């Protein structure tokens, strides 16, 4: 089956170290199930998948066990890996050029953390001219107010023309909608 030729899935910072914080990832199991379901659907429709990996000098040191993608994520050789050092996955990375080379106009965003890199990447995608779909049940964080932060970010981003969809409402055969 072929997917929408202009759509890509972005999996932002689903890295082992973020699952090892003192405050656990909110609804971690549901998050991982939703993200892996989206990845499987993308793969089955030949929709490009981009794994974004953050690195810094404190907790996600490049090459360390904490920096590695979560063990439930198993990128295929055809998937794309993008390394970043700031919250916005479009800032000083190969992401925009890689998406444009594939004629991608819509990005479906998932990952960690809601109020950090997920938010910044959605805003970066908008500023770069992409249609942005944020999967509202496929991003999370490790805050004590995690549910509230997710709701606030969903609301604020929807006001900026980010489209919100549940995992169940994403259909890569139809351009993710």
C-alpha cells in the first residue's frame, strides 16, 4: 500500500534517558503503543519516518545509553535519523532539507517532551511552511503536571494552526487525515 506522498512522521526524542527520570513519563506505555502503532502504519504505507535524537552535555550525551532511542523503537534502514542540539528539530539540522528533498508538505509530530522539543518542533515546522498535525495522544512529558501541560500545549498550538488528531484518526493512506 502506498501512503500520501507528501506526508512524513516525526518521532521526537523518544530516547531511553527520558524514561529514566525521577518523575516518570506520563502514560509511558500508552505513549509507546501509540507511537509504535503510527510507525507501523507509516512503514506499511511507505510514509517516511524521521527519528529525531537530542543530545546535550548533561543527560543525553551522544553515544551514551541514555541517548539511544527507546528499545521499543526499531528504525528500519529506510528510516531517517536526525540529530539535534536544540529544542526545535528544524534548527541547525538536516531535517528541513531532507523533508524538502522528499517533497514533504505535511508533518505528523509525536514524541517527547510536550512543552519542550515537541512544541518547539511544531512551531519550527509551521515557520518552515509545513502543515503540522500533532498527535495529541502520542506526545508526553515527565512533569508533575503532565496532563495539564499536554492540554495547554495542545490548546496553544491549535490556536497557531497546528491540527490536533488522535492516533486513531491518523491515516497515512489519506495524508494522515
